[in-house]
């Protein structure tokens, strides 16, 4: 349904070209949930904003690639056509519900705006629909709440209102950019449950962008791991979690303190910091921090290739070499596998 | 001055195993309204907290935003003056201390803040930031050269390089800044460090670096930590004992494994079940308890048990009786009261609930047969 091919989003800045997204491809089918994982600055959000065509141009430019949605390339559609798609066919939920709602309009007003732009409804019909979507997302007393302002809402309610807005036009694709990062865990559980329910009800495809591997393992069918603007691993959720074939994904899992293992295991920190997107290292982007690094890694820039059926990873090491390295480091850490 | 406090602390036998104790600590912030700014109510940010921290241990403190964790940290350090209660550091109530004596105590208790972008002065060099406590307390050598050497040692201890001495905070990444914050906290060789969400502003791969650093420093310098976080996985990893806070009160406290394996308070149990674990198979099989609603306002906490508005096990009894933090038996079964009480007031597993989650029970199955634990 949605297909992204070799997407490149670069930003021209005074210091040089920032390659925020540098050759990312994936596809999304109806009803599927794709998890995009990565650290801050890995290009997750810029990928989402590119699909929505919300990156400011300039400085953003798309030197290569295409985003195909229902047989049209979103990178080439007119602004007018894009406006029809945005919010209607593809909707987005932003990370921070505090700043993404307008404080001077009532919540009802803001949801109604989205509905009236995209659907040919009268004011009173739109109002009814607004109340109905608010009820759908589990807000009590929607008739009263539509008249309230965002500051009267708690964080969880605001995120529900954002989801209501996103779903008000029954989009085919919903992009959720860190929808629960700003929320407490008990509220996060409510919101995630809500998203799963709504997905089952409407068959929406979801792109779930997050840095929380727990959230991904709960929701996603497939996972794409991003590092320094590239996809470094793509596979089913199970494959990525149980048999990661890119040292970065593996180290990320080993660097997490976990609830489900006994506490005495030492964490494996990933040394150093993510590279600057202007001056990328020679060879593999992850080579300066990689625990499995060998000399060739500093020269060869690996492509994303199929290591196993439908399991892609960007690493020059063979599957056997990766497995051997994993065992070696696990022994050093004292992890039982 | 500082010497005399140190010797008195050492000779003071009553402090026992505990480096820090709080007794019925309360912080009620007044809410003022109207032209005359009359007090119309109180936000009960911390409402009667009894806590004991043993020497050399890490006590984890978890809870949702607004539960009073950070306020409690500031009360312990006396950065806020509590409404009521006692803070006993090394056997002495420090709340009565004057400025001069307080300075001596502060040498031994330090804090690492949450946001490494806001807690380092952007106009000071790293050298100045880390040596400031040395200058304030007049330690670390007489000449500035001695202090510089000491600061460079500290930078190495926390994994930075001595050449960073003359740089400014903006030249560092989040993880490195947090290391600077840690270097500043350990500069005076304190005994207690309060870590207030030290890793929550950092990326996952960097969190592990800082957690490992804190653990290494604890071993090397024999530190005691109060580790505050909302992330229960991080707290599980680093803590020996864990306390769970809800609306300004401690609702459960226990050894790490007891708390995570056998949570007694329904709030702890639902918090634990709310956290997604990075394991898809386990995730699919898990039965999750989703609490409804939001945390009530601490300005107007519910009557009775403060958790009853969201509790899946709540009964009528909970709405008008307030549970106390009482000993819970772990795998002891029937003899709950006697067995746990014998081991002392701060030992073992304590929870504030009339209908605690017993072994093998699911928290939604409220057991009406569970006897009231009468007050």
C-alpha cells in the first residue's frame, strides 16, 4: 500500500549537507504494524515527515528516491493534492501532545477542522463525528470535553485527543512518532491498548516510531532498525529480537536493563556517541562503536543485504561470524543464552 | 568544623546500619489564590514518608510523574524545608542544623540531576564546574594547581579525558555531560549520592554507559545511592531495595527481587505489568492490567486509600480507611504478622494495602475472602 524506495532526505546547512535519511526502503501493507527503532538523530522522524511531506523545503531536499502511495509518488505530487492525502489517507500522531495541540482553540474545534477539511459534512454533522471519535478513543463525557481547551486535559487525554484527530478521517496509514514517550507507563499501557483496538476495528496500517524496544515487541509485526540515517536491519519482529544480525541491533538489546532477566548481568554499553550526520565515518557508519569490528569495516560501507530469507542486515560479517562474536561477548558479560 | 561532625558521627552508635533515615517527612506546598494570596489549600507532594537507607546500598525510588519522588530528594538534601518530619543523616537530625553545620553535612550528600543540559552552567568550563565544590568546601589542596590535578583525576575516573578541563558544556554530548555531573557529585568523596532520574534524558545506548559508571563508582568509593527513576527496568538493574511511591506516600518497599517477583500492592503489580519487555513471545502471552484513569491531583487526594480510585481490587472498605505500610510475608504464607515484624521495622517487605496481591493471585481477582488487616 505504501512503498518507500531508496528515500534520501538531505538538509542543506551552513556546515554542510546533513544526510538525515540516506537511502531507506520499506513497504507497508494494510493492517500491518511496522516498528521503526533508533536513537535520537537516526532519521526516524525525518522519514515520517518525508512521507507526510512536512519537511520544510528548503533546507530539505530529496535528491533520490520515491514514496509510492496508491500509485502516486508523494515526492512529486502537488501541494494541493498532498493536502488532500495528509490527514485523510495518511495521518500522523506527534510525540509531544503538549505542544502539538493549539492552546487557543478548543479540542473539539481542532478535531472538527480536520474532519471538515476532508469530509463533506455540515457543521453539526462534523460536531457529531467529533464527539463520536472522542468516545472511540475512550474519553469520558465527550459532549462536555469537546468544548474544553487543551490545558484542561491531562497528558494521557491530550494524546487520546491527538489519536482521535488522527483517526477522525479513517486514514489508511497512521504514523505514530513516539506517541507514548512523554507519558507515564500506566498511561502508555492505556494508549497502546487503544491503538491496537482501533487498528483491529479499522484495519489501519501503523508505522510506529519509537526508541523503546519493549513497545516495538508488543505491537510491531515487522521492524526496521535505523542508524545514522540508514536502515541497518529489517526483518520480522521475532527475527530482530531473537536473532539480530546487525551488531548495532544486538548491542542495543544488550545495553538495556530488563525487567525479565535476573539483575546481576552487566550491561553492554555501546561506546562513544552516534556519528555526526555531516561527517560520517569511513566504511560502515557503526564501525567506530561496533563490538565486532574488524579492519575491513573501516573501509567497506556495507549495503543492506539479505542474510537470511526475509531478514536483511547491513554488515560485512557473515552470519557465522556474527553468531561467533555474539557468543564471545555474551561469555564476557556473563549472559546465559 | 567538618572534622568535629565527622568524629561525632563515627562515635554515635545510634545511627546503626542506616546512613539516612526520614521520619514522617511531609512537604505540603500552599496553594494561594485571590488578591490577598490567601492559602486555599495544600499540594501534598510528600505526605508522611518513612525511609531508611543502609550504608552502601542502593535504594531505588519509583513512581509516576507527580508522585513526589523529586520533592523527596530535595527534602533529604534540605534544598527544600519540609513542613514536618525528620531527616536523620548518620544518626543526627539535620533539620535543626544552621548554615555552617549544614555545609559540613552537604560534603557527604550530593545529587546528580536529571537533565544534563540544564544542570551545568553553560558559561563555566568543565574544570570550574567540577572544582566548584572543592572551592566551596576548601578542600583538594591549597593551590589552584592542586585542585586542577584533582579535577583531572576526577574526569578520568568518570571516563572523560583530562584535556577536557578547559572545555565548555556545549562541546559535550548528553552522556558526556552526565559524566561531568557525576564527577562534580563525587568530587568531595560524599557518602550519599541522590541520583534524580540520571539516565532518563539519555539515549538507550548511552544509558548503559552511565549506569555502569555509577555501579563502578559505588564499588570503588563505597557510595550509598538513592536512585530515583520512573523506569522500573533501570531501577531493577541498579537497586538492592526498591520503594514505590504513589501520591506522596510510599505504598510498597522491599528487596529488589521480592518486589519484582512478588509485588503485594496492586499499584506495584499493575506498574510492572504495564511495562512492555523487549521480548515478542513474552509480550504476546502476557496478561496486562491496564489501570483506568489518571493519577488524582495531590492537592485533593482521594479519601481512604489514595489508590482506590484506580485500583482493580478496591472494595468499599478502601474508600474510607487508610492503609498503613505493613509487613508482608514473602513465601511465608500464613504467619504474615509475627514473622516479618520480628525482623525489625525496616526489614523485609512492606506494603500499604488491605487486600494485598497474594502469591499466585492475579491482581484483578479481588479476593473478598482476604481478611481485613484491621488498624
